[in-house]
C-alpha cells in the first residue's frame, strides 16, 4: 500500500505540472539510461567508494516556456547505491527509487541539431533496498523501523548537457544529493565503536552520473 501511494503521489505531481501549462506546447516521451552512483560519506577511515552500475527508465514531458526555454518534468524508476571497500572488507548497497526530476532546459540550434543544457531539482523515494558484505547473500535494508540505518526520502539537484536530433535526446548529467540518507538507529552497533564515529555526525548523500536517451513524441519546431 505504501509503495502504491508513493507512485500515485508522483503521477499526480506530474499531471499537476502539465495542467498548469495547459495552453503551452507539451510533448510526452520516454527515457532510459545508465546510472553510475556512489555515496558521499563523512565517516572517518580509509575506505574507498567504487561506482555502482545501475539504470534509470521512465516517462518525461517537455513544456515550451519561451523561445528556446523549456520545462521538463518526469517520473523515473532508478537504481542507486555504492560499492565500499575498507580494511579488505567490501560492502555493497543497492536501492530502487521512484524519482521526480523537474529540469529547466535551454536549447541552442546548431544546423540540424540542438545543443542543450539543463538544471533543476529532484525528489525521490526509496521503494526498497538490499546490501551485502564480501559477496555474501543479500539482506534487505530497513527503511521504516526506529532502528533503520537509512532514510527513504532523497532530494537534490541535477545538472547536465545534451544534444537533440529529431525526436531523440541524448544527455549526460550529474545528480547532487542533498538529503542525508543516514538515519541514527536507536541501538548503535559495534561498527561505529570500531571507528569511533558518533552516529549523529554521519552524513550519507547520493552522487550519481547519468547517461540517458530520450524520445519525445510530437512535432518538432
């Protein structure tokens, strides 16, 4: 039920934006691509973060604002997380997320193609997640109880560049997570004692490089 409510809330948000620009030219399309993600963490120690390969897929719309300026909201399903190595021990964390980006695009015509830059906020909700240590069996990550280790709400900013050819858009972006995904559990584990880290001082934020291909239906002008 909770996942269904999250999906309905996200879809309602996209429709609300579209209806508010009812008089503008609107295109609808699909988008899919590759995520290379990691966590920015404030923890002490000599650990190394290694990019985790994931994906993103979903729907986008493009609303003409003025001349070469466009608004592009969307709803995406994406996987994020990180590989983490410390003291010869490897950890892996993978989350599946529903994400709503709202980007502003500026397009510049170069002969038969359009170059564009974009930026905007996003908000995301974790559907579920899993982790493992040293290639052992995956265990589910707790996002709901008082003793959870991670929060399910994510938000941040996207920045990127791309090229548009006919109905296709190819883009690369950087996602700067601003939400602290780490949650202080009611019961601390020996992990923090080992590295002498106070749980309230730990920060965990998403960092994502994305490469995507989108297709917009409608007439190009």
